[in-house]
C-alpha cells in the first residue's frame, strides 16, 4: 500500500513538472503575474491615496473645529484649571474656628497628600482606569465613543479621561458637540504636557461636584464631601466611604444621601449600589483584595452618615451676617483701589454698588480666611444670658402690614435688646447682642438699628465738649427750674426734680435735663455736634448742628448701640477716639494677607477734659441714676457711665466705661412704644441696668482681667481743686460763705474760676411752699426772713433769663440758706384772701396752702388772741395747748388778712363771744400798727414770750449757717439731695402742663426726651 502511494505521488510530480516546464504554460503564467501585480499595486496606491484623503479631510475637519481655540500657555492653563470656587472660612478671636460663610457651592481645597489612598484609587478605577498610561486621551475609547454615537448604540460608554473631564469642568462647557469635544482633546493633550499626573488628579478631586452635605448645601471637592457626609477629613476616609464618594460624580444629586433640608433620604439604595460598583472596579483593577472587597461590600455605609448639622448662619446668625457685611465693605474698597479709585470715589452709589457686588462674589468664591475680634466664649455667654433674662418687659400688640397680603394685622411685639462690648485701646468688638430671637426679627439691634440715645448724649455733646471749650466745668452752675428757651420748654423727669440751681456735676449725676439744655445753649454756636462726628457718629445731619434738643438725644436719625458705646471709650482713652472694628484680617487661600486692620486714633478731647467728664460720670454709677447697678455686679471696677431714656419712654440705655472696656445696653420695642411701668417689680430703667449687669458679669466670668482691670482712671496733670460759690460757680464771696453755699470741685487749671462771686445783695424775702420771693415794703415782718438776694447781673450766667418763675430759684436746694432772686416777686391780687378751711386731729390744727398765690403767711388765734404766725413756706400745722377755741387767718403779700376760718375746739371752756370779739379787735389794731411801723421782730410762736421765740429762731438760724460753712464738710454732700433719687431717670416734662407743646411739637421734642 505504501508502494502504491509513492508511485502516485511520483506520477503527479512528474506531470506538474512537465506542466510548468511547458513553454505555453510559462508564458501564460508570466502574463497572469503581471496582471495581478499591477492590480495589487493599483489597489495599494488607491488605498494610500484614499487613506491620505480621509486623513486629510479628518485632520482638516479637526482643525476647523479648533481653529478658534487659542494656543494656551502653561500659565493660562494653570489659571483656568485652578480657577474654582472655594468657600470662605470665618474665625473667632484667637483663631477659634467659627465655620464657612454661606455660598451657592461649598468647597474646601485639599492637597493630594491629604487624601486617602483608597479614594484616589477608587476615582481612577471608576473614572479612568488608564490614567497613568495615556497622554490625556485614549484613542480606542474615542473611536468606540464615535462609533456608538454614529451607530446610535443603546449603550454609550463615554470616552473622556480624568484630564478631559477636568478640561470640560474648568475650561470649557458641558455642551454636547464635536466642536467642544475636539477642543477638549486638544487641551487635554496640552495639560498632560505641562502638568504631572499628581497635579491633575489633585485638581480633579477638588473640583468634582459631589451632591449635598448634612446641612443641605451643595458641595464640591472631596474634603467638603468627607466632612459634610461622614464628619471626617479626606485623609481619614475608610474604603467603603472612599468608594461611596468616588461614585458620586456620575449623579451627584441622585446618589447624595441628603435632601436640600439636610435630612437623610429615606431611600439610600441608589448610592449604595453605586458604591458597590466602584468597589467591584477597584477589585477588578487590582486595587483591593478579594477579602477587602467582600468586607467593604457587606459594610453598612448608612451608619456613617452624620446627622443634620447647623450652618454658622443658623447657629450664629447675627454674627455671621455682620461678618459678611463688614468683609464685603472692606473688600469692595480694596478692589476699587486696585482699579485706581480712591475710597471717597465710592460715595457714588452706582460705583459703590458695582464693587460691593464684585466683593460679595469674591467673598463666596475665593476661599478667604476671615479672622475676627469676637471672643467666642463671651459671645456665647451673652446670648445665653439674653435668652434666659426674665425682666425685659411685656409684649405689646402692634399693627403691621403683611408683606404678602398687604393687609394690616395685629401682632404681639416683644421688648428687643441690643448690647456691645468694645476694648478701649484697640477698638476690638469683643462681643455683642444683636437681639433676642433672629427668627422673629433679623435687625441687628447692636450695629444697625438707629434709636434716640436720650441722656447718654449729655457727656458726648454737652459736658465733654463744654469742658474742652472752657465753657463748662464740673462746678459750673445752672438754673434747674422750669424754663423756656424761645418756643422750647424742656423738663425734668415727670415734670419735677427741680432744685433751684444745680452744678454740672449734680446735673449729670441726677440726669437733670434743664441744666443740660442751658449749658448746651451756651456752646451751640461753637458747633459741638462736630465732636460727635469725630467720635464716629455717622448719622449726624446738618439740622442736628442747630437743634437745641440734641442735648437730650433728639437726633434726626438716631444712633446705633455700637457708635454710642464706641464714643464713650474716647473718655477712657484720654480723649482719643479709637474706631470699633470686628474684622482683624483677611487672608487669601494662598496665604497672602490682603487686609489687616490698623488702629487710627483721632484726637477729640484733651486728657484733662476727658478725665473731668469721666469723673462726673463716676458719680452717676456710684450715687446717681445708675447706682442700683453696683449691687448687681459680681466684681468692683472703676466704672463711669450714663443712663438714658428717650421721649415717651421709647428707649432705655445704660453705657459705661472702665480703663479697659466700654459696654452698653439698649432695650425698646422695634415699633416704638412706651417702656414705662413695672414688670416683675422693676421699672424700665432698672430692667435695662440689671440686664447690663448680668451681661457684664457673664463676660467677667470668662475674661476677668479684661473686664475688671487692676488699674483705675488716673488724673492727668493740669487739673486743680478749687472752692466756688454754689450759686454762680465763681470764687466764693463773704456773702456766699455766709449763705453756706461754698462748694469745691475739680477744674482744668487754665479754666479755674478767677473772678469773685457777686451773686448776692442783702434783702428780705418770703417763702411760699418751696419757692422764695422778695418781700414788699408792705409785707408783714412776721412772715419775712433776712437773707441774700441774687444779684440781677448774675442772672445770665446761670440761665435765669429763661426761668419761667424766678421764685423757684433757691441755690443749693434745702441747703440754700436764706437766698432768693431779686426778680422773684409776688404781685398783690387787690383783695383780702378768702377764709381758710381747717381741721383738727390729735391736738393738731392743719390746713392746706392757700389757693391765692399772694398769700405769704397764716395767723393762729386762740380764744380770739393771736398765738402764732406761720409763713407759707413752713409746715402748715399748729399743735394746740390745753382747752380753747381756735381759728386761722391768711395774710397776703401786702398785709391784708382774711376773715377767720371756722372755729375748732380743743375740749376746754369756751371764751365768750364778747371777749372773743373785743380781743380779736385789739389784736388786729395792734397788727396794723406793727405793719405800719414795719417792725421785723413781731413774729409770735406758741411760747410764753415773743422775745424767747425770736432768740430761739436766731440761734437755730445761726447753727444752720455754721453747719453750711463747715470747711471739712464733704462737697459731694451738696450734690445728694436724696439718695432715693438715684434710681430715678428724668424724662420730658408733662405735656399737659406745657402749652408750648401744643403749639410746636418739633421745637419741644427735647422737652419730651428722657433722662
């Protein structure tokens, strides 16, 4: 069988050899070869030409797509791909983190070395498995994507690398087109040429949109995602957490675990499924082991989701918005200056609006770090005190217009509050209270709300400037009785608290309005309102410069708590104003300090004027209208301050300063209503002062050395102590000494009194109630007193030209001695007084002050015989002796006597009517003779002897005068009429008693101003 096969093969080979050896066959073969070769060559050439044409067309098309794309340098590309929004962060004082400012997208930049390796691998495995191999694009992936696009395939795998995605997000748009894709490819190749893979991955991790955080805010970047979803930093993410975040870019808001309100979604399965897909790809690409994959897949990721967290604007709303506002103001000025403008150019509203908008955008996108002066612990304590303070007052109904329906409705309006604490030497705002409930009222009552500052204006506008100008000193004297200056009639608290005259120190201590008004009238032409502007008041109008009621706080627009308190620090700084500030510095995300606050002192007062004003305000706290606050304090400090109440009791203030800090509080209704009345047993002024004390006590517990410094205010050189006459403020004369009106106080040396007092001349006067009037020649001597009359030439110096009733002037009040103004005279009404009505109880006869104004005294008769003469300024009572019939008559300024009052019996035998008539007639005849002779020693008392009575009275009078002349007597005692007045605050005069108010309400606005 093998032989046969061999034979067949041999035969076939021979035939094949003969065939190819045949000449004809060879000829045909040569022809066929030539044809095939030529055809192959033609097809190859055609193929080359076709491919070249197609390539040229493709290249031309690609070139056409990118022809408008500029050739970007490395710097251009770097600027573009790193140009992403980053949320600005805010810090309390001492670099204590507060939080992030509100923005449309929250992002926090992080470097690649602070990102978990698991997260880096998860992103690469999921988004670009060839990341470390390609040069920006993967041709195979692009061709596949092109094929799927043209074939309209149901599955679109995509062809973008991480580099291309970065270009799409940072440089181009999300537009779906070949034009955008061509540019994306070109730029991706350039990015890969200029940047390392590590830089590209880091940027991608920082720009990716990753859904929402636990506050419901949109987030981008893995650091924000790690903190906002799991509450950890990106470097500390576990494998399941890394896989979850890496899966978010495909559908950020579909896979995010949180709603817009920051609540966890009910269905978390889409995000979990995506996490498992990421884990599978990590395993397939060799980034994790089978064991790690199984454990991570089985892990319950939902237990790692953090609960809803408060935004800074939710936890610290007033503070956050205040920081934003001030930061925008600072940045707008900086940006304008960068463009060549000056700060004054921003007075143009349109230009300012342009830069404010730009600054706002940069604040929310540029990742600034903003450092403030606010002490977190003190701020937190003050908010807690405000929340729990029980004595603000009653809620009151008020009508408002509904913003949506435009209908008027009645709502309950609570008492609001504002407070601020400022460090004197630096101007740092240590803490503030913006209000009681931000959800109810968003107005910042410490920094924005404009209110009348009542009598807290007095040291700032009247006494401080007056002392500086040499027109006022603590010992300056002013009338303190009802006055009228033109058509303005200011009044003291409740229409009372009139003391005749008052020193400036006494007036500020007890917050008397009338002396402040008179003092201000003296200096208003010297433009004292300019001092307010030097001390940072930004709301002073032209009208404020000429308005007398400004002395009592009646500004056209009002002032904020911040500006009012800040101004008080001027006195503590020896007359230098240091503007308050909250933003200490702003740092860009590359670490450059773009703003640093600098203190710029403004000279306002001399150290001497500042100290004297402080020293006067010390009395306010120690024994004046703010005395009640001292017992409420947990510590003792050298406080100097001032209370204040605005017109109609709409606002209550207390502002005080010590060598370290200035602190003030305000309470009132947003829609002004009266605070007057007790609440929990406290009047409005005490409610505010106790609030002040509780807040400063809270601050003291946190920073005792700041709030309660060891040092006290030190008196500078150039100040002297001098005695002066309490009726004029001049050097005391012998008459002033005899009147017991010598006082002493501090003066700036160059303005100390140098002229002798000439306020007194000898004379006689009568007393009617608390007032004194000059006696007439016909006045019965039994009702006159010898004393000192105020010289008319001294009237203008203490404002007596404005006094409505000169008889009310009694220098020194109860300690005045026997002093009366010569202009104070009673006019005879032309008739004898009407009879009196008397009563007797417990062996004492009493009666009221006679309604006719010219009555100067009363005579008491027993059984028809005069037994006593009582002047109208004394106690209107007479203690009866044993048995008898009594009656009383009234005597007027010219000696006319009324008919007897009704008779009252003391219980003894009556005198016959005949005896009564004869005796009465004899006494009247004797009185007439005495009056005609004008004898001064005819006073009669209920004593056996008239001479004994006169002797006793003269002795008492001499003792009183000696007491008043005691050189060792504390001059401050002269200021203290009644310690119970310390807690009173003087507000405007009663409108019903002042007809001028009805004629000109605007002119009398200050008359309604509170203390």
